[in-house]
């Protein structure tokens, strides 16, 4: 490599290092969630709280969450029968 090539490589690297953070800031900017997304978050919070209050874990929790999030609501979803231990 000649001096010109080395200088060009160093200059290009420096430009990329300076430009990358400003580009990353633009990419991180998020749009506001829609009303539907906010409602789903609230539903998820309620279902999670109910599952935790009932002490559900593993497959029982999965079944409860599926039922709760499918439209039964956090108060109406019933846990699955517990298997004998």
C-alpha cells in the first residue's frame, strides 16, 4: 500500500466513526404505539398479574395466558387443571 492508500483508509475510517453515532440516533427513534398496541399491553399486564397471583408456572401458565389473551380477559380465564404430583 502506498501512503495515499493508507491515508485514504484512515480518513474513511475516521469519517465512519464520526458519522455512525449520529446515524444510530436516527435509527433508534421509535414511533408512538397505537391505541390497539397500548390496549394489548394492558391486557398482557393484567393476565400476567393474575397468573402470578395464582402461582401458575410452565404449561399451566402458558394455557392460562393463551386463554386470557384470546379474549376471555384476565378475570374470566380459568387455570387449567393441575396434574397430580
